[in-house]
C-alpha cells in the first residue's frame, strides 16, 4: 500500500484533536481484544450516537441489553414458519450502528484509505453510491471520523433512509428510479468525478474493502454460530445472500474453505432477474440493487441463483409485523418470544429467508442440515412501506395471514432458481464486461484477472497488514 505522508500527518492531527481511535479488523472480529478503557465507556453511549467510540461497535457481537459485547447476534427461524426439515439461521444486522451491517462494509472501504493518506478528510468529501444502507453506513462512519459524506441513492427508496441521512448531516443526492436503477447512480458518480474535485468515491460495487470485510468478519461470525449450534451431526449445507453489492456474499468464500460442500446461493428479485436470466426491471426488495454483476462478486463461488417475487416479500413483511399475522403464527405453534423477534427481518431479509427455504427444498436437505442467511436490516426501516401496504390493500386479516404463511413460506417451491454449472458461472463473469469495461473504465486484463481463482485467494488471504497500519496510525494519534 502506498502512503501519502503529507495527508496522513494532517489526518493524524485531526483524529488527535477529536480523540478518535480506529478499531482494527481483529478487534471487530473479536471484541475481547478491545482495550478495557473503551469497553468501560461503551454502556453510557447509545448504539446510534455520533460518538467515535461507536466505531468499535461495528461488529456482529453487540449486546444491546448491556451496551457491552457478547455472542454473535442471530436467530433461528423455526420449522413452524419455514415448513422444512433443515434449520435456517439468520445473522441479525439490526444491532449494528445504523441498524444494518452495511456500516461494516463502509468501514472496510474507508479506513484503509484513511490510514494511508489516500483520503484527506480536511479537503475531500466521501461519496457513497448506494441503494440505501451502504450510504447510511458511510455517512455514519464519516460522522464518527469527522469527515463529510455525500450519499447517493434512488429517489424511490424508503422515506426513513432520506430522513436519517439529512439528520446526520450528509449531503444527499437522489437519483432517478427505484432499487434496481444502479446505472443512474453510476452516472451521477461520473458527473461528480468530472465536476467536483473535492470528492473521493467509495463505490461498494467495486471496492474490495467491502467484500474483504465480510469475508473475514461475517464469514467468521457464521462459523462461530455454526460451531455453537451444530451438535455432533450438524452440517453447514447452505449460505444465502442477496447479491446487492456482492460484499456480504463474500462470506461464502470464507465458508467454502472450511466447509467445501456448502452451497452458496445468490438471491435477487424476480422482477429484475439479472443473474437468473439476464433480465431487467424494477422491484420493491430494497437493499439489493441490480441490473449488473458487481465487480467484487466472485461468481466462481456461486452455486445457485434464486429469484424471489417481491410480492412474496411484501406479504410476509405484513405477516411478521401486523397483529393478525403474529396471532396466526402463534396459533400455528410459533412461540411468542420468537414472534416478537420477527420484526428483526426487513424486506431483503425476508427475501433471503424465502430463498433459504427454496434452496433447502431443491437439495432435499434434512434435519441435520443448517442453512445460514443474512438478516441485513429490520422492519424498523420500512414502517412507511407497511403504512403504504395498508392504505393500498386494507386491513391485514387472519385469512390473509394463513394464506400468506401457506403460500409464500410453507408453499415455497423450487421454481425460479437455477443451479450454476461451470459455463453458467463463466457467463455471469462475462456479463461484467458490459458494465465495468464498456461503462466504468475497467480493462479487459483486469476483468480476466477476476476469473483466476488465485486472484481471490490472494485478495482474501490476510488483513493483518491493514491492522498493522491502523495500529501505527493510533500510535501516532496517541489517544
């Protein structure tokens, strides 16, 4: 890594004035390594407070009851909901600052540039192109580090996202379209590159810091939970993640090293089936922007593509969050304690849950098989969507609840999925050409590198060098 010493010295001074300490990736992975004086202060700081010490809460292991750290946050979705023999476990993103794990991906993109002087927080703004949670994570990280954030997201995203971004002080740019209109975001980035010299763009779709953070942090979190719950005969059979920016799905690369037989599935919206059938369109599954294959997606490690109807996700959103739905679930044998946790699933989380059921049905998984999926954010991000659904379709009834449980969960079939062979994966790799070479300035040589397995082995191999630079930075700050 190249170090710009002149910029770095300014950044060190800036952090010294603000009392900022930057956590290492090792500390985010294992918070037991966080200095005691920091752990002592955390209980008096709110999870979403704009306090630099909340950088240490960018971890899967926040204990929201005590304000300290604990085990990985996860929930197991019972068979009374899934209707399958296999176990389905979701890692919970709500208990990150901002309520979504994207704050970790943003950290993985920003901090390496910060501690090497590639980004100057005194003179430059950090631009976060996103379909929602990533730009929120980036804006939060910037606020903690005393940087200025520019958030780019589609104008049709939920009101909650825009309101929060304005409150935290980010410059907000709304681009035309909905969740799947990623090219319009890229177009705005090119406009910024051309006309604003004060900006550095942290593009989650091609920044390897995004996938590297998830490879090491999310992958190891899944490993830890699996070892805790598996028992003697448990088998890690599947990992399901919406592609989105392809950061989170990189945890599948980590799991493949430990569990060679794991099936890694990428989910997307049926209304915009880019990976499934080179399709296009708009959809309502917020958090999984598409119409392209992200540069950082190692498609060689993807076994299946599953397209989920966005109507299913919106129906199950109501099932999990409205009184009639919760009542029906408890009548069907789901514990009240678990029903209280179901609002931990936002729209894309429900997409991943349904995809997990479909994967289990396709591979005929049994009681010893465990499928992991990502519960990226919670229903708290989508209260305005619930209000819109009620206004459009009326009250949610007991009949609606039983119908949706039977059709979209217990009745989830193996339609609209595709198991990928070698040529299928190569075809997805080739699709990157049209976005990244023709539009975004990558070269054919760079594209060809991405089909080399050794490239990914090297990219994901080690983050100790980043931690060494972070330690050196903190020593210079002297906080």
